[in-house]
C-alpha cells in the first residue's frame, strides 16, 4: 500500500551547523522563496502553492560528509538531483552561489557539486525537451 497524505506534499530537510547560511545558499542557487527563517529551521520553496519544500535544520554535531565515501568517515545520507538546461552555465551559477565542484566526477553529463556544508548535489542536463 502506498503512503498517502491529505495533500500531495513532501519536504526534504538537510542537517546543518548553520541552517540560515545553508538556506541562503540554496535560495541563491534555486531562486526559491524563503518561508521560514528561524535560528534552528529554515524552509524554502518555489512558491506557496508548490507541493514540496527544502528545509534546513540545525545539527550541533554535524560532520561534513566525504564524497565519494571513505570507510570510517562521515558519508552522505542523500543528495539532490537538479535538472538544468545548460550544464556549464549551471556549474558557473552554483560556484558563484557558494558551491564547490567535487574533485571526483563519475559521469560526463552530470556535475557533482558540494554545498557549503559538504552535502553533494548533482546538476544534470534536462532531456525532457
């Protein structure tokens, strides 16, 4: 049986030692609107009608993940995949927003980036044209 909710809504929350800083990074990256801005919790979404959001919660014991994974070191728990129209332009925008390009790039048509807290995210070409 599939999990159902009253509304078609979901959210993703990333841990951070500074959720406000990380939230501002993703706000610049995605050009989304800030809907909650508390010291321990920040929420962004494209708009109020969208059925999803991206949130950031304070984690005092947060340790930056290592990517690709290395035994005995903090590993990523999840990553975001972000479709883009122009990969080179998207990488430049992400770098300007405060991301870094990951050293290891496993695919030619995808760029693995790291947000300011080290969470990996992937930029890939949207082929749904």
